[in-house]
């Protein structure tokens, strides 16, 4: 399965299914139903093959029960590289303190 390298999360459902001996997306339909989650074949296919943007809490709980895992085993959060904000030349983070900041005077204009 191709994963989006820019995604902040890794969806491990396919791996958990394989570890449990489930190799077809339809293998998950009945276990979900047994836990009170009714999804169509198409919905289960999308759930297994793509990282969901939104996830119903009942579906998450059912998946955790089915695979005897916690949410952190189902969803792995990737560390994101943080780039520092650009500062004007000559002004590093240590060059300015809160005491150096002054409010900007408001300018009021009357309508014509």
C-alpha cells in the first residue's frame, strides 16, 4: 500500500489485519458488525486502504477490540520537522525582548 509521506499519521490497520490473518478487506466486515459497527463493503475498503481523515470513535473502539490493541498501535504519529520562522536581518530570537516592543498608535479616519 502506498502511503502519503507528507501525512502526519501512519495508518497501521492493514498491518494489524495481516498479523491477525486477515488478507482481504471483506474479512473485516463481520468482526465490525459483531462489535456493532455497520459499514458497507466500500466503506471498509476505504478504511483499510487509505488513511482516514476523520474516524468515528465507535469504529476506532471496535478496531481496538478486534485487534486487541490501543489507538497508538493503530495510528502512529510521525514526527514533523519544524522549520524556524525567518527573522529580519540582524534580529535573532535573542535580540528582542518583550520590553522592546511598543504598541502601534491607531490612526482613525473619518468617512468622507
